[in-house]
C-alpha cells in the first residue's frame, strides 16, 4: 500500500471517530436519567452569556444586563427564515404564558442578514408582540454567540449563565422542562 492510501484511510477513520465522539456527547444521559437529544445542547460549563446592547422596535436601547436576576430566552431570527417567522408567534405565546419577572423573551433579529432594517420593521408592522424584538444591526449577537444557523435560542439563567441552547424552533414543552424554578 502506498503512503497516500494509508494517509487517506487514517483521515477517514479519524473523521468517523470524531463524529462518533460528538454523537456520544450530544446524546449522553443526564444525571436525572433524561436523554439529551441533538435538538438541544446542555452547557455543562454554564458559560457566561455575552453582553450586548441593541435597539428595540421603538428605538430604545436594551441591554442583556437589564434583565439580571431574571431568566431570559433569547432567540435569533430573520424574516427570510420560514421557521423563524413561525417561531415568532410561539415566542409571543411563551411571553404571554410566563410573567416577565419569571421569563423575559428577547427576539433578536439578525439585521445584518436582512436586506434592510426598514424591511424588517415593515414585516413586523404594528402587530403587538409580547416578546421584545431587538435589532442586531452590527452583527454583535451573531458574532458573540457564534450563531451560524437559525433559528436558535439560548436560555440564560438569572445569574447570566447560558444553561441551554435550542437549535431550531423552540416550543413551550422544551422550555418548561428547562426553566429554573
């Protein structure tokens, strides 16, 4: 066998091992016996939520630190993402279901991924939203949270730690399971 074949086979074996290791990490059992599925990721290290300051629909500056002491559900979305548009209604209902002193829902529009801020505002119209809509016009949240796929939600505890990441559309059942008491 020549060196190229051996090298190629070694790379393939290494790639398969990495995929297998990742799969085991994502689907391992939690101490309480629950299985963590690939649709949500536990941050065992409880990383600090990265600070940000964004404008809301009314031009007010909103900081993540404004919600210190409260649990925050932060979701990243765009208007061109069909799942994101559907999820906006879910976020509205989630915020309606929980009092704001227990859970604050922030719907962060990745405005750098949109054609314009005006188009996003036109999309939102004058519809009342219980969730607070914020505009990431400089890509700060996208960069600080390493967002590469949407929708994605981060559950941040009252101490500012990310305790759960939900890639894809979130639902109330998933959230109920992970909300701190």
